[in-house]
């Protein structure tokens, strides 16, 4: 048995050595191939450099030739002018010499203005100085600096890891702006790579159970904004990598930014039978859900099995409780997560063919025939597009007409601790209506729909514009609602 173990061990070791030898041979081949590729790339780079130098040389030689042609043309023009002046001067000289031999006074009178002719002669107006210099020293070059730069050319170094400036990072309006800097100036940096992933763990990233990094490549600046995010986790890990033309450097130390937001889905177990619910979408179903009875029957059979993500201790599980479905004319569905503290925001978009819908909140466990806004434990705004459009705020079976246009998207802001429920135009952030109440029980988002469909957007932060409006409104004091619940 001992010998068999020894033989087995030796066989395994031999296999390992054989595999390692194969790997070494493969690595040697890879080194040769990669070396050949590197030499080819080096040749290409130097050929490119030679091409640039050759092009520069041709351009500069052409400039010298143009300067030569300009100077020669200027001197030739001056030479022609001097030749014409000399010819004229020689004619005058000959005339003057001939005049000396004249004895007849009458003939002398004919040439008495010769002094004036000599005075205005072109030869006396001529500058006897070359218009241009023969020097070409201004066309000389000094490549001493460039030679030193070329002599300093080395293989590209690996960029150092960037440093994320946590103080300059910002999480707001469902966007994350991250800023970073290099530990030292590096002109060879071509671009940066940003990686991020969502997590529910504070602090450094954990390897086990983490999502894959998502990548944003070719960032030229030292700042980047991730926009349009859905904050369905509590935190986000981010890291940055610098790259030059040849190689990427090490990643920066990752940072973790808090991205907490109110996230919920529609609770299909609460919905009226005439509603078809899919996560964050609810649609009027005139068939009464008969097409889904088989599927829902299977769901009900498995309803006793707790979801690993939604244990009995989770707020979503406790939010549903054991309440029956809505029935009668209460075409309602609730959110599956209760609000028990803090400030939260979500948005709702209705289809254009919606005849009637309500958006609001309610205490847990409403009656199955209760309608939003018609009880003292629910608050909502209601839109009725049947025959003519009406827009109103409802609570405790009282309605207040809102004489404003119905927006395409409605934003809902709930400040549980501050006792405030506000509705906004989600696009312009204009305030539509505010309820003020002392909430004594956990709240659930509620939605009523008749004909058409509603899409709910969750995982949203409270927009900065809404925060500003809330500060302004709270500073003014008083109430914007006549339906307050004392």
C-alpha cells in the first residue's frame, strides 16, 4: 500500500512536471512571438518618426528655397533697375562730352538745360545698397534639444494608480460624479478607465457574492458622471485605472459611496383580480386575470415557501401581511415595502389611454373594498380622464380640485418623520399638492388604475430640486393643503 501511494504520488508529480514543461515551452514560444511583435511595433514607430522627420525636412528645405527665390528676385529686380539707370547715365555723359566741343553759341542754347536733365536722371535717385542680405542664418536650425529628447526615448512606463478624491465625489439626482488625480504629472496618459459595481456592503469590496465590475472606457478627463442610475443597492464601489498607448496601470484604491434610495416592487398578492402586475408595471385587465389563473395558482401553491431575498423579517414580507386581495371597485395594488421613517421619492407614468388612476400612500392592511383617498388612512391625487379630465387631491373621502395641467410623470415625495406627502411634476419639479399629517403607522405606496397602465420608477433619490422646494416651503410655514389630517 505504501509503494502504491509512492507510485501514485510519483505519477502525479511526473504529470505535473510534464504539464509544467509544456507550459514553459508554450511560454517560450509566446515570448518569441510577443518579442517579434514588439520589434515590429518598434519598427513601425521608428518608421513613423522617420516619416515625420523626412516630411519636416522637406517642408523646411522648401521654406529655404522659397526664401532664396525671394531674395534672388529682389536682387535681380534691383540689378535690372541699376542697368537701366547706368544706360541712361552713359547717354547723358556722352551728350555732356559732346557739348564741350560746341563753339557756336546758337547750338549751346539748344543744350543749355542739360544740367536740369542730369539733375533728374534716375542714376541720381538710385540706392546703391542691396535690398536684401545674402545671409541665410535665419533659416538655420538647432536640434540639440530634440536630440536630447530622442536620446531620452525609452519604453513606455506603467502608469501609476490614480487617486480618487472622495471629497469631490458627489451622489445626487440618481447620478454619481467621481473625481480623481494622478499622484504626479504624467503627460503620457492617453485615457482613463472607470469601473463600478453595486453592493450592499459598506467599506472595501468583498470578493464573495459581489457583482461583476461594469466598465466605462476612454475617459479623457479626470472626472466622470454616471447618470440615469437606479439605486437598487445601498452602496457602489468605484475604481479608476490610467492607461497610456501601450499599457494600463494599476487600479486606484476602490472607494465606496452610499447610494441609498427607496426601492420597492408592486405586490401582486395584493392586487385586484382585474389588474395584471409585473414588478413595477400594472395594467388594467378586463378579463379578470383568467389568462393567468394557472400561473397564479402555482404561485399560491408555493406561497408558503419563503423567498431567500424576502424573509419573514424583511420589511417587504411584513408589508404584505395576511391581507386579502382588493375587490369590488377598488382596482388597487400596493407596494411591497413599507415606509417607517426617512424621506423617500418615486415616480409614476400613466399610459395615454388611462381613463382613471390614483397615486398615493395608505396605512397597512386597508379593507379590500377601500379606495385610495376615501379613508382617513390613505392620501392620494386622482386623475379622471373619462369624458373630461379632472385632477384632484383626496383624503378621508374629501376632494380638492387641482386647477393645474396633469403632468406626464408624477413624482411622489414622502417625509414620514416630518409628516408630509407631496406630489410634483416629475419633469419640471413644480409642486402639485402637499398633504400634512402625523403618520402613526407604516405607509405603503398605493396605485389605483382603471383602463390603461401605470409604470412605477423606484430606486430614486430625492431630487435636489425637491429638497430645495421643501426647504423653501417649510421655511414659509403653514399648509398647502385643505385636507390635512390632524
